[in-house]
C-alpha cells in the first residue's frame, strides 16, 4: 500500500444511510457524513490545532499526519478530531454532569468543583482510535469518512474514575448499561450521538471521566470540559462534552448503538458487550492488535549499504504488546524489533529495527503480537462499515 498515493487521493462524495439488511448494519451511517458532504484530504487548520489532514469540514473530521506519530504522546494541537455534529462549546464553570435513570438510586447533578473535590484523581495513558481508522484503505471501498492512518492518537488522560461517580449516585442491582450523551445536538440529517457501555466496562477502574489530556484541560475539539475515556475500546465510546449519564436496566437502542458501529457476529471474536449482541451482529468494542511504520516515510530513498533505522508503533485493546516482528524478505523470515519503553497496557509502544539495505527496492513488513497472543491479519477482514483494519504493515522504499 503506497501511503503517499493514498494521502494525495481525493475521496469521493459520501452516500448516506446505506443499510445492509442481511446483517442489519448501517454502513455510511456508522462514521458518516450527511449525503452531499464533500470529503477532501487537504491539510487545513482548526482553531488551536496545527495543520491536520482534512477529511470533512462540517462536521470537522481531521486526521493526524503520520509523521507526528514519532512522538510517544500525540500533542493536543495535533490530535485528530472527529465529530458527528457541530462542536459544542461549554465553559468549565457552566458545565454540569447529570446522573439519573431507572437504575440510579440518587439522581443528581455535579459541578466540576464538586467532582474534583469529592473523588480521587485518576490517570491513564491510552490510545484513542476511531473505529473507522484506515477505512479509506478498504478494497472494495466502503462508505463513511475515508480515514487514512491518522484517526488515532496516544495521550495521558486524567480526571476521576467513572466508577466513583456512578457509585456515589447509587447503582441499583438491575443496572445494565450506562448511557452517555454529550452536549452536542443532532445534525438536521441524523440522530443525536449517544452511546452506552456495559456496566463492567463503566465500572472498570481504568474507565475515566476525564478533564485533562497530556496535562492540559481537554480542548473543546477533543471533548472539553469532560469526556469519557474507555481505554482499550474504540473511540466511539469516548463521549465528548459529556453532560448526561443514564443508568439503564435495558439495552439502549439509540441509532448509534442499535444500528451503527456494528460488525458481523463472531467475525472479530466476542464483543464483551452481551446486552448489545444480536444473532447477526455485535457492537464494535475493543481495539485489535495493530502496528504502523512511522519513519522513514514510505517511498523514501534509503542509503544503500549503510545502517538505517525503521521506527514504528504498536498497540492493542489492553493486553499490551509482546513483540513486533519485521520481515525484509516478503514474510519468509521475521526478526524481532527492539521495543521502546512500556507506557502502560493501553498505550502504544514504540519499536525500532536496524538494518543495512542493499541497493534497489526494499520492502519492510511489520507485525505486532499482543500479550494475549493475537496478531495482525495477513489479509483485510472486510466488513460493511470498514472497521478493524489491522493488516500486516508494509512500506516500500528504494535504496541507493
Ligand atoms: N459528543 C460526542 N462525542 C463523541 C463523538 C461525537 O460525535 N459527539 N464522536 C465519537 C467518535 S466516533 C470518535 S472517533 C471520538 C473522536 O475523539 P477525538 O475527536 O477527541 O479524536 O469521539 C467520540 N465521541
Ligand atoms: Mo469514530
């Protein structure tokens, strides 16, 4: 796959709301745009951001240029942006979090001050990756935002445990899901963006109500004043500008749960989200093990006969990275790359591989193996909404 060709390509017009009836999975609706919105891949700026790769302007969908993944933590001003709606702007002083619903004993409302005074600070380093990252690489093409490699980033998220806040409001024995809603309103063309989490994930001590990203207040574009951080799960669950939590005793059946963000049942293993599984499909949940070759950029000229270092990153849905293997002979033999510092099981991990290329074409393959034994796929596992692209990475160079 030639990344330069991909990045310079202009994606087409997105068709809205295509539904595959057999599986009951919405495709374009899953990570989509209203019909008629024109996608483009120009570098462009958003307030407070350095130039990012623009996929759509309204709503703002911008990805991080791959070379920025050289950094262990993705800087806030380079972090990708994905909205289904206009971006809400809420001042921290005006922000409130309402908790209620049929499975809450003491429905109530918190200010930011109350939350930080009452609950212990908590922090997690985690990859935030859009479910549709790399969708633009799918062949055959699938509708939706035509993301390249940059709908992801790694950051230190800080705030309080979602568990502490939920337990303070009193959970009833029949609590099944926590439904999170942000203060963004629905676009004219689509339903309000609302997502639910199973209780076990909402109560996981690593799941946060976060106010900070890399030591700074969350930028509004990335969900300030507060967002859900569900480490290991794709970013669709990381509700931004969160305003409302409903603890429910029934499976939440809003469009973005029931119809969108789904994969054929069993194609990617157990979802871990039983109350949302149907016979045909499951919600997309945890991130699949993956890697990325960051430098040198594909297409670069390498110095023949001299030491060259390939650098990349690898991550998964929270088991951690066991090893990254590199092949220089088309997959006939593999050698371990050197892993960088372990920044935590939800973080990505840097890796490096040294070699002396011989003059001529050079192809580098990279594949990560997670601690749970999972590895990347050799061929794309095609699915209607374009999720979980974790094909073994390939970069083509020329040595001279
Ligand atoms: N309120 C709200 N939260 C949201 C969304 C949204 O449209 N509205 N999009 C979700 C999706 S699909 C993704 S990929 C992430 C993107 O997070 P980021 O913009 O901080 O990179 O936010 C998630 N949280
Ligand atoms: Mo997403």
